[in-house]
C-alpha cells in the first residue's frame, strides 16, 4: 500500500490529491480512474474535503487547486471551487457558467459570486457585447439572483433605445424579479419613457408580480390585454400551465376568425404570406407562441417585414415585399393577394414597425380557445 501511495505522489499535483481520496474512499475507485475526466472528478472530491483551508498559506496546494479549476472551467465544479476557496479574479469563468445555465443553480450562484466580487465592468461588457444571445442569458441570470444590485445593470438596458429588443425584453423580465426592478420599469412607463416594443412584456410581467401595491399600479399604468368580451387575459406564465385540446385548436386555426390560415401554411393547407408554421412547435415554446399571438409586432421574422407604399396618384399599398425587379415591385397582402406596382408610379416606400399580422386576435377567441390553439401549434414539429 505504501508503495502504491508513493507512486501516486510521484504522479505530481493530481497524484497528491488522489492519495487523499485513496485514504477516504478506498483504493478501488482511484485505480478505476483511467481518464483525465475521472481523475479530475476525484481531485474535485478530494478538494471538497479541505473545508476552511487557506490555500494561500500553501503554494503547492494553491497550484493544485488552480490546475483543477482550469480543468473544471464551464462546469458546476468550477463554481464550487471558486466559492469554497474564495478565489479572486474568476469573473470571466463564472460568467461562462452563468450564460450556459442562467436558470440553473450553478449559473445563478456563479452570477451571485460575480456580483459579490464587485467587478461591474465585466458584467457591463457582457451586456453590451455583440453576442446578443449571450447578453440575454446574462440578463436572465442577473434576474434569477433576485438581488437588488442587479437593477443597476439591467435598468440602463431597457432605457437605451439602441439596445436589441430581445435583450431589452429579457431585462424587463429580470427586473420584475425584485421590487426595486419592478418599480424601475413602472417609473419608465409612468414617464412614458418605456419603448412601445417593451410595453406588452412589461404589462405581462408586472401584472403577475407578488407585490400587491406594484400589481395594482401596473394595472393602471400597463393594463393587461383583454380577451373576448373585454375580459382580462391571464399572464403568459399562467397560460402556459393550462392544458389545451389539440383537435379543437386545429379547428380554431382554420376557422375564419381568427383567420390564421389566411396568412400561414400548415402541412400544405393555408395561404403562404407569413412564415410556414408546419414545424413551429420545434422552433418556439408555448410562451413564445402566446407572445407571437398577443403581440405580433414584437418579433417579426427576417424576410417578413411589412412595407407601406404611397403612389403618386394618392393610392396606397401595404404588405410584404414578394419580389422586386428594376422596374416593378410585387406586394403581397393578407389573403395572399399580390399587387404589382410600377416603380415609376411610386412616390415613397417605408418599412413598417408593425407586423402585417393583425393585433387583437385574442378578442376573437375565449381564453380556452387560445389555449387550445397554442396547444395545437406546439404539436407542429419536424418529423
């Protein structure tokens, strides 16, 4: 046994840690560790037993810890090691975990450690970087910490009109996780400084918070959307929990009102104007489907932007740009009707900020019918 221990020590930094595991967990587990991943896992376990140890007083141990830390980068073990040994200067690695798991325990804890470290610049850089998807994940993790200091990073995001709307919406959701954040959103809304594209998200989030005074104020400043017969709609968070009838949802989809099939094709049925929805359930979750129905202008797909044309004779045309040549523009309107305009007859053309898909479709359905429709759409998946 002593000979084997000596051999393990001779393997260097990892060997020393493995001996600790040998002592506490038995020889068999260590001998079975053939891969680097297995050895690293055992090293992490050994380090986990060193509670309350100041590694700064032991250079060799600190070196071993830093080596294991590098091997665990991007994982939950990375966060545990940073937390256990109070390691400084690890904000970049922690943000990797936060961006990868913004709603997971490790990702949220990683973000808490970054906030505790006081490195504001690294968070601001992550939120202002060109990678919008990553920035939105960082914003989500900030919100999930439910810490007040997250507000100072998120509030500027929704106040800046130059920021990506997807990121701004996530910032609104994250701000709604704390009283300070929710009040910040309400303040912008009261002062009419909240962008139009964010009002639906803000209304949905703030009308569902747990604080009565904020909820009451939100109902005045950002009233929830109304469904059929002017009945207030439940928040999206509640709608996604409801179970729908797929068969009835299909009937509603092809019904004259709300008229989904007038603009979208599903498995060969319908009119091709907006995006084909035959595989929409693969692309969007139920929350995104509800948002697309309730606020169609919030996320217009590339290539499906609407245009408004004014002709020299005073007539107007509105629709999607179906095709364009040197002399002519073809505009496709709701129902699939194509109008061809001579460029010589066009006075002006402007892209529309609104989706060609009409708002207010929820008024044509009961809440349960909308739930059924979304249930049906969520089943449309790639085979």
